[in-house]
């Protein structure tokens, strides 16, 4: 995750001066602060999401194998307060209750991931297939279908089987491609008669940069300057392989769609009159979203990545670029392997050009980009240190995708905001504001002609947040992790999002303001329920234990 950017006084001054100038830099002739009242196209799909390791718990139950996150989170000092996803939300046992919450929200779809080691414990299909794992996902999918909720299923949301990491080095090794393809093929076989929307990978940028460059995420490797590029190369090939497998073997009878979910922050030039800043902002997006999207849509890495990584590799005395190359056959095989593009988006950065040293010791993905990231200190930041609320960046990113990749069919697969509070707060007015503003920018993008078909609020539940443990909460529903049963309580944003779904947008100002007022009113009763449960739990915990005397037995 991105660190909070420190902004000096002079940078603040520059940003303030540029903000008014940036008003003119608007592809769509709408001011940043304007709100558009209107509705989404008929058939627009509203949903919420989560992932296996973050919500399921049951980490060692019913034949499930170890994942790299099971092992990583059990290492002391890797996760805030040494927390783990061992039990998390207990979604493995409570999925029927959670589907009831989805039905109450009137969701059209639910996005979840299948845990690879839950159905293939070692990751190698010829070793063993775990029927109890398949049964769990069968029941989850059937329950969704019974409630008229469309499953959108991610095949890889970061929980690689640990055996594949230990035996082959994980995504550093080309053999992952065939193992992942076998896993995907099994999923198509078992679930494809009901699942019509498949996502190969979730946010591969985080997988490769935080897993193989910085070591902040599992498997925790720091292979600076090369590890992330190598892992990404194999993931892109694995994605293409699975797309072709579905296309040739399953599409004809199952008639589904398969895509990838890429996360991308928007990068806005600090100085819109400075060509170097404009190029740096473009580079920021290309080194993030474009790293994966450009090969998938155009057959090769962004030219700017090839130029910058290649040039720095030469300056470091290397014979070849640290960025791998695709053969002509691979380029044509990869190009076009996307029925829809999933977009995960949370925040925006101001970007300025910055020359980074090219010494071999300074070799890193971040140094390759030659840029610096800045934030405006006036942007709201209620939770995660990297997540500032900058709604207008969402519209720009969606328009960028339209322009760069031929206006593909888009599903927004992740969008939401966290809170990082010591006290319990169910009246999450800042989340209501975030959803209202970001969803409205998406509506404006659709008016611009961007082909957005659905939106996934991130997330349905509070859950395990990777290296941040349980210290950050993204959920529409509060989960009491201190209680063994992990009860769920609706936050105010539940009612607000439900109104957006029911109205398929924003009818008029008076009605939207009424939604906000009523949503905040309802959360007070949820707060009282939670407080009562906490008191009861505390009283139970404080009751003295009384043991019978020997002569009373």
C-alpha cells in the first residue's frame, strides 16, 4: 500500500495554485464539485464484494491446505498486532446469514473469490482435490442463485497454495501458469453451469509489488528491481492461458464471460502547464493499470515502461532490460483476452516529475518511474493512510480506460473507503459521502460514453485487511471480531446504498438529502444493539468462576 505522502509548505502552495488551474483541465466540461442528478441505464448491476482469505476463516478446516497468507500472517511482526485471518468473519460457516444481508440490500450481484488451497490443498491438482471445499462453494453459489443474486467469481485473490511457493518460488516460476490453469479449469467444470462472470486475478499490481518487491504482503519477498516484473510476466501469461481455456473448452456450453480486475489510482499532473508533469502523471497510470491492461488489450507492455526500465537497466550495466519481453507469438496469444475489464479504484494522487538515481543499488520498480506522488492536505482521509477521497479522479480514470483500450465493457469490482477508529462508529457519514460522490462520478462517466455495466461496493463486511489486520474497516456491515460468533451490524451506509440501488441512481436533491438523514437516524438503533451486546459480553466475561469444594462434589 502507498505510504501517506508528506507535503511540504511550498508543495502545498503549488497544489493550491494549481487547483484552480486544474479546473480547466476537464475532459467532460463538468466542474469537480458539481453533482449530477439522474439514473443509471436499465439493467445496471449493483453489488458488494469480499474475498476468501479476508472473510472465510476456517483456515485449517475440512481439508483446506495452507496458503501463503496463512503462513505469512503467522509470522510475528508481519501483520499489525500479529493478527491473522484464521477465523476472520467466519464466512465459511455464516454464508447463509451473509446472503440474507445481501438480499436485504437488494444486491444484483456478489463478488467473492475461491480459495485455491481450499479445493486443491497443495495447488497441484494431481495430488488431491478436496471435495468438501467444492461442496462449500457449491452451497454458496446455490444460495446466491436461490436469492436471485448473480455470483461474480474471482479465481485468484492473493491466497496462493503454500506448497507452490515453497516448491517453485510462487509467481517467480513459469510453472505457475499450468497449475493455475488446472485450478481454473476445475472451477469451470464444477461451477461454470451457474457462474457466468469469472475474474482471473484481483489487483495483480499488489500481488507482484507488495509480494515480491517490498515484501509487505505474502510471500514477503524483497526481490527489488526484477521480482515484481518477473511475477507480473507470469501472471499476464497465466491470465491469457485461462481465458483461452475458457474460450475454447467452456464458453460454447456455459456462455459466460471472463475478465481480470485491475486496481488503479488516478494520477493528475501537479502543474498542468508543465509537460514533464503531464508525462509523469501518464507514466504513473501506465506503470500501474497499464502494466497489465496494455498487454491484455494491445499485446505488449506500455512503450513508456519498456523505455524507462530498459534505459535504467542499461545505465545499471545490465545486458538486458529487467522488464521481460513477450515473443511475437505470445503477444498475439495475450492480446484480446478480456471479455470485460474489472476496475478497482479508491483514490488519486498528484504527480510530478522526479529524476531517480540509476545505480544498481537503487534498482526498484518505484525508482524506475521517475516521479513523486503528492496529496492535497484538504482531501478527506478518514481511514487508511493511503486512501484520500478524491471523487473526480474516478471519472478521469474511467475515461482513460475508454480512450486507451477501445471502450471495453467495465465492471467496477472494488470501490469504497475505510475507517480507522478506536471506538465503534456505525453512523459512517463519511462513507455515505464517499459512496455518493464516487458513484456520481461513475454516473457522469457513463454519460461521457464509458461502458460501465456494474458497480461493486467494497466491501460487504468488515474483514481482515492484509498487513493492517483488523485495524481498518471497509464494510457496509460492522463485524464484532471480539465476539466468538462474529455478529454483523448494519452501518448507516447500508441504508444509503440500498436507496441508491432501489432508485438506480440519484432522482433529485431533496430525495438524496432525505436518504442521508434517514440513514443516519437508523444507525442509532444499531449502535444501541451493539452496545448492549458488548455490555452483555463484558458482564459474562467478568463473572467470577466458582468451583465446588471437594465435599460438595
